[in-house]
C-alpha cells in the first residue's frame, strides 16, 4: 500500500473517531450528548412535566459553576411510553428522573443504568426509601441503579377546623377510624368525599390499606405465582367497601378537580388522597386548614404505616459519553440545599436524611416519614399492564348499583387474579 493511501485511511479513521467521540446518550441532532461551541451538552429526561421549572432553576445553578456544560431538560407528555420507545432505539438520555415503580424496573432490568452505589451521598439516603428501590430492581439486587430523591405520601386528609368543632381525635386504629366516621355522620356532616369519576383516585384507599393488611411478601409471592388475591385480600376489600358507606351519593360521578373544590369549600370532613392534592385545595380556598394522617387499616397500631413511595429517583444511563459529568450533576442534586429547593417547590418529601418538608399541612405524617415508618405504594410492584384502578372502579360501581358485597368482593378478587396473570409476563 502506498503512502498516499495510508495517509488517506488515517484521515478517514481520525474523522470517524471524532464523530464517535461526540455521539452517545443525550442531545444533538439524533438525541445524543454532544459538545457544541466548546460546551458539553447532556440531556436530563424527567417523567414529570410539572417539575420542569424547578429543574431548570437547579440546572441554571449547576451551570453557574460549570461554564463548559449545558444541560437540556426533556419532559414529554406520556413520558413512560416515550422512554420505552427510546430504549428500543438505543437512544437513551444521559440522566433520567422518574418514579420508583414498574417503569423504572423496565429501564433498570434492561441494563440501561449505571450502578451509583459507590457514591458518597448514598449513605445519606433514608434506608426505607433505598430499600424500596432495591425491591423494584431486577432480582431485588441491592445496587443503586436509581437513587431515591423525592417522595410522596397518601393517607387521610382532614379539615382541621371541623375536627376541632366536632371534638374529634386522630384515629390510630381501624375501629377508632370507624368511630370517627360515625361521629361525623351523626353530626350531620359528610364524612368522606370520593372522586371516582377519575378512576385513578379509587386507588388511594387501596394503596393506603393494602400495606397494613396484606400478607408479608405478597407482592413477591404473587409475581412468582405462589399466592393469589383471592384468599389473601378479603379483609382489604371488605374494609374498602365499608368506606363507601361513608362517601357522598355521587361518588362515582364526581371528578377529581370538582371534588377538590368541594372539599376545599368544606363539603366534607375528610378525603383520602396524597400530598400532591393539597395545593389544589389551597388554590380553591386559601383559608382551608388541613392536615394528614395515615389511614389506620389495622387494629394493631404498630402495623399502620404511612403509605409513602419514591416519586422521583435519579439515574445515569450507561451509554452516556459524559458519565462523569452526569454523575457530578446527580451529586449536585443530592446536596441538601438543592434537595430542599426541590421539595419546597414540588410540595414533596425528601429521601435524603435531614431534608424535611416543613409545611404544616402534612405535619401529621412528618414524624413517621422521618422515622422510616413507611410502606411503599403496593401498585408500584404490580405489572405495568395490570390496571387495578379499572377493577376497583367496577367494584365501586357494582356497590352503587346495589350488588351484594360478598358477590361483589368475590368477583373483584377473581378478576384481579385473572388480569394480573395476563399482565405478569416477563
């Protein structure tokens, strides 16, 4: 081979190497990270469109001390589907922020994420939330492919002023809870408001009761086909149907938005939902005085947990060509000052020790969350194709149409097992 050909081949090789260097995960014309104008560009993918503004604020702060970095935030509608499509195309972002649920499990089990277990901030994550991530890792591997960041809580939100007017105490057991419901009803007030025209809200009581009452290890055993909903969840369903006795007449026809306004205006004493709804009440009525307590599904107080899960975790994608910088950004986000900025803006809780949500409207669950007396949302462990809210909604409609409770319960649990088995395909 003559010298001219050798030089030509070397030039082509150098050009190809240069092209490869600036392509990878996250940003440029094909969605990959790149260096533009001397700056390194990374893509931060968020599954929550509502946190984009606070993320931009934090990104801007990061960029102030990293003049050679540009972080692009992507927060699409239907983020779960978008991310799965990008996985299939091997077009993953540099950094992902998503819920600690079955969508995360799909990304993690596909081997898309870097193990961050050796990072210094891991020791500052609350053990209960780190365990929740381990629990949804493939084979329950105890590695931090996703780092818990922001958390949420579901329970009973109550009108503090009405509780004081009626002389009510916060119930700690199921019997005490029923007694409170009866006292409210006897006083001529509406005990519970339900907004089941939006079916997803019917999951809130389930997610608040099931962790207290289902058998230990149920979600693992059910996935492996070792147990069923029928024979294990009767108490949960019976108590769920009991709560419907205290709902308003139109509970199947009231939307989430309209129900939030009604609750904010004092049309009911309690509503079962999460901290994410409280801003809705405040927007409808700035003077409403609310707080939250864990729904006490068991008569054993020690078994009544605050239902709290990982609303946002952070991960770094394996194929990022700027893995070190992506890790540096995650470390920045984990700094207590920045974590506090995030949860204050999003009205969330933090998975980071000593970063606390100080809003008085959730003071009733703050101590249990800080002490780790929390249980994850059970639907975080269900297969992604298992639409439990649709089944619960049908059960509630049957109740409103006068179906016998035993027949309704048996039909519901049978459908749970049938639908779960269809969805539980690896």
